[in-house]
C-alpha cells in the first residue's frame, strides 16, 4: 500500500504561499504558508498540525484495535495530540485520550493506551519522545 500527498509552493519562505492535496481528495489545494505555520489567527494548515492529526487518528484507531483484541468495544474514544516545538525542532507529542469503554478498568485502559502510544504506525515512524494521558469515563 502506498499513500500520497502533494505540496505546492510559490515564493520565498516568509511571503510565499502553498497548498497541500491528498490522494483521497480530503485535502484539495488546502492553504499553508509561513504565516499559517508560525502566526496565530491565519487561516490555513501547517505540517505540524497535520502530523498531530495523523498521530491522533492513528493512535485512536490503535487503541480501538487493542481494545477489541482484549474483548472490549469502545462507545467513544476522543484524542487530542499536542506537538511541542523548540524553535524549528519538534521535541515531543503528547496524546490525551478520553474513552468510554464498558466493563473496562482504568488500569486496563491505561495499559492498552500505553501499548498503542508505542506501537501505532505513526508512533513507530517518529524518532521523538511521545507521551500520553488517559481519561476513562
């Protein structure tokens, strides 16, 4: 399986503009720029936001899969991914998951999410510190 995305850029770094498109079409010439990356209030996306979305989605799917393997089915799973940066270096990702899982203990949920934190496809692809927290409803 191969997944693809395309980026287009025109101009210099600070004043230039670009757009991103994905194979699925869910992103189609989506705006991104230096301003959307580093200035608050600019409309558009940025690579770090997309990485956070990818990691949140992958991690949440991994938790669901691991729950199923243990005989549980989540009613709801919601994950926030926060990327930390120092200058232009990503220093970590913090995953915060809130779940509604009938008949599971907090300890079982925490164990499963820690496993997903380390073993989801995006986690394995990154060479940075990844942390998470768990909220069971």
